[in-house]
């Protein structure tokens, strides 16, 4: 059997959008690197109040609690900024839209 078709030409907007997950993932990786750098340059002297020396692994964990969320937020902010910039370069194109309905 033949299938009825309908064709029409419509306008569509083409725009480039950054992948938010990629930018946020890069922000997390940069946060981990920043925590490692902070751990390496930190001093490990006894605390004056508690008379405790924190091991580097624990310092790294505490630093991750701050640097990873900050990196995540900054990566998302960069993606939003790039989307706003890319929005200016949107273009409208004409496309053929075709609907095919199969009959049994």
C-alpha cells in the first residue's frame, strides 16, 4: 500500500550549545589538581590548640571538600557564559519537513 506523505518547508534555528557535563567535569578535575597542589605546599606543624598533626591524606580530603564544588560551579559558569556568547551567532535555515504515515 502507498503511504500518505506531507512535505513542508519550515524555518529552524541552528545554534551551538556547549556540553555542560564536560565543562563541569573539567572543573572537578581542576579542583582535584588544586587540592593536590594545596596539599603539597601546606605545612604540617602541630596545631596550637589541639596539639595534633594532620596527615597529608587527611589534608587532601579536606581540601577536596572545598576545591571540587568550587571547580564544579566555575565549570558550569564558564559553560553558561559560552552559551550566551554562542547565542549571538544563531542562524536561521530553511529545512524540508516530511511526515510519513504508514498505513496497515
